[in-house]
C-alpha cells in the first residue's frame, strides 16, 4: 500500500494508544464485518511490517476464532439465550484445519510476547497480547471445546495480565474487557459455584463486571465492538430491550455485513 494511503488510513482510524500502522485497525474492522479472508490478509501484512509485535499473530488468531464462531453460530447459541448459566447447548464439530491455524498463531504470539516481556516487563503491547492469548484460549475452550475448567483457568490468567497492564496504564481501556468478562460471566453462575470459584481466586461481581465492560464499550479500541455486543447481551438479560436494540442497531450500521446484529434486531421487534 502506498505511504500516502497508509497515512490517510492512519488519520481516519485514530488509534487510542502508541502509534500503530492502520493495518491492525483495518483488520479488526474486517473481522467484525465477517470479512475473514480479508482480515487474515491484513493481519499477515501487519506481521510483515512488524514481525516482532505479538499483536499481529494474536489478532490473526482472533480472526480464525471469530470465523469458527460464525460458522458454528456460537454467539447466537451461547449468548442470545435465556440460560443464565451459559451451559453448553450442543456438541460442536470444529474445523481441524482452522483449529491448527488458530493455535499456530497463538503459539507465535506467545513466543513473541514472552520474549518482549523478558526484555521489557512493562511492554504494553506484549502485555495486551498475553491478555488476548489467554482470553481467546478461554473462549475456544468454553464455547467450542466445552472444557469449562480449562476455560476458567485461562480466563484467570487473562485477568492477571489485564491487572498488570492497567496498573501501568489505566487508560488502556481494551484491558478492562478481560476483568469485566470474568466478573460478568461468572456472576451468572449459581451461588454454590460462585463460592467455589471465589475460593480459587475468581472475581464474580456482576456490577463491577458491567462497569468494566462499559469502559471498553465506551473508550476501548480493538475490542470495543465485542464489548458493545456483550453489553447488548447484558441488557437483554436484564430486560432492558430498548438499550439492547440501540447497541445492536449501531453495530449493524457500523458493520453491515455482520448478519448477527441484524438477526438479533429482527428477533427483538
């Protein structure tokens, strides 16, 4: 891509943190718009520009996972339900080739992040990459493999890295996603399960979780659209249908090729 076009995309995207090439922003926009082939090409281009940055491969891993979510209709099945415990609803058959590619990118990202953190323990890109790595692993374990205890372990690690990053930079609003997801999701479990999880160090405060998700929804960057989706789900579960409609409507306008938002809006009318 010509330097002038890159500069224009950079000015339009306006990232919230340290200067990043616009390819990451473009890739996430493509991913949320379900343009997965284009997203992979964009993230691979970023990898060539920044081969030492773990955000490249972990973002590509996210695109593989979201593609599987879309193919298997995981978000519709697991999130937009009246089951407050998020129980696995059916056996899924993930694509082995996609799984191999997903975990391959995760391995690359983790190696780069560990190397960066060994040299500079407060490197924010590397810390955020570790948040993403364990967050994605938790999502895969919980929503595709149905290995809930493994998912819980990965979720805790993601939150630990999020707390480290937020201690360095409280304005890194994407990091609040990891803490918010843990609090909100686990708050929906029955009281005995919450108690056991709390003994093992989990956070299960629903109000705190919603507050943290709102930080990412309102001020986040790469994870902002996903935080908005989760806030729509939270609103539906609290019977705030109008709020959910407003969020889904804005997402549908921003990402017109993402059928999930339009489908859920139609269901709510």
